[in-house]
């Protein structure tokens, strides 16, 4: 017997006993207080959240944020606050968005497990808006919750859009001398405005 067959034969003799695969429906954490979990995880990765009870509170919540008050150039793609200091439709070069202070954009849904928000380029003139701005505000509607990433992937509809990405916290890196740098490749801050009605403040429906 050559060495190759000998090695393979030893591997076969020492294989662990077969076990059943886990039930995929039971994968992932379910949180007793997903609202608190989301807030805690977002804070841990450098982001902030404002909880609102009604969609009508979106404008008031945004106008109270320092990122909005100090911004000189703002682009908003949420109907509650339609301020747009740059003509996006006539903008031919995304590079011309360099220097944008604040982008206010919609989020599709959020994940309590890791405070990730799923965003797409659907209805967005330039997807670079998520990354080229100095500060980013994401507005997420009620019922747009899941507990964990397993539920998140079941909810994704990648065929409906040409681009999508999960965003959790502002841009950051610690590659150089393990020194944390915020805003190295994208926004220096992320604030999430999240609608959570009182009846759902401590519970989630799961996949909507």
C-alpha cells in the first residue's frame, strides 16, 4: 500500500460518528429585549440610535441631532425631511459628492444581534451616498426588525435590487498599529432613527 492510500485509510478508521445536521429553523439567538440588544451593540461599534413611536416624529428627531444642526450640505432621501442641497439627478460624477456633510437615507430593516442595517440602492441616484458623506443617518420603519442574521438572510430579496449591504456603525479601522481610527473609509458617525411603537418596545415579530 502506497503512502497516499495508507493516510486515507487511517483517516477513514478515525472518523467521528455521524450526527444529524442541526435544524436551521432553530439557528440564531432570540432576545428577550431586542431593542436593548440593538442599542447596546450599536453603541459598542460607535453608532447611536434614537427610538421614535411614530413615523411623524422622524423630522423632529433628525432636526435635534448635532450632525444635522452643524451640517452645511445635506442630502435626504426620506420623505419626512426632503432637504437636498445638491442636485443628485443632474450629478454625473459621484466624485462630485466629495465634501458632503450629511446623508439621510432609508434602511430596509435592522438586526438586533449585531446592530446591522440592510440598505440598498433602490431609488437612490448614487449608492456612494452611504460612504462618501461625513455623517450618515439611517431611518428605519416599524416592523423592520429581525433577531439575528439567520432571519436577516431569509428576509433578503437580492433579486429586487442591483446592490445591497449591511451597515453597522461608522467607518472604522485599527489596521495601523492597532490604533482605532473612525471615519477612515466612510462616514465618521452613524445615527439610526428607528420607529418602535410602544407595544413592540421589548419584542420583535421576527421576519415580517
